[in-house]
C-alpha cells in the first residue's frame, strides 16, 4: 500500500486494504482512491473546500467523505464488514459482484 501523508486518507486506505478492496490513487482524476473492481472513486476531505465541486466533476462515480467524523465512521463500517467480505471469498471484489446483482434486480424487466 502506498504512503498516505494525510491522516484521514490513511484511515480510509487502511480500512479499504483490511476489507480486501483493491484500489489505486488515480492520476487522471487526481482524486484520492479508485476502487479497481468497480471504478468508483473516493475523495476524502477533512473540511469543506471550495474546490470540491471541481473534484466531483472529474469522475462519473465518486463517493465524497467529508469531515473527520464521517471519515472515521466510513473506515469503521469497512472494518466491521471486513470479516464478512473475506468469508465470502474476495473482499471488495465480492462486494462489487453483489452490488451488480442488486442493481440488475432493480432494472425493469
């Protein structure tokens, strides 16, 4: 896992890794994380900043986690789910497949 100088980004990186999600730090969008299986990107902000709108426009699917409480909650959520994800054989990859199945059930037939 790469080095994360921002402590909030580091919390999310560690939680993603613990939960088995494969991710990168995308250079094309300059957002904080890209989940490899789904292409969903994550931007972590300790505080609101005026540039957040520009950042959100860089990718079609972005999760914005803003505020220290939200960052800690999201990291805890990932950690709580980590054993279940690993037990289902694939961490984040399994979540992506499960989300695909759920979204296809929502599509009109």
